[in-house]
C-alpha cells in the first residue's frame, strides 16, 4: 500500500484545495420586461420563459 514518505505541508495542501470555489450564477436580463433573472428559468416578475407565458403573475 502506498504511504507518504513525508508530511504534506499546509502550503502544499492548501494550493491543491485552492480551486474548489463557487462559480457566479448566470444572470441575464428578461427579454420581455428587462428584469434580472437566472438564465434558463422563468422570469419571476412577468412569468415569461422566452416568448411563452408560463406563469400567471397577478399584479397588486
């Protein structure tokens, strides 16, 4: 069985772990109302996805 010959230093260990980070979500503007929304999702303000109305949004 493979066993490390020396202790891995904190710097070497942390360099390896440095690439585990959260990426920024893809935020785009809605084609109908211009509101910021996540890509490939229904707009929460107007209820449209592309050119189709998916949700009925009742305005107060």
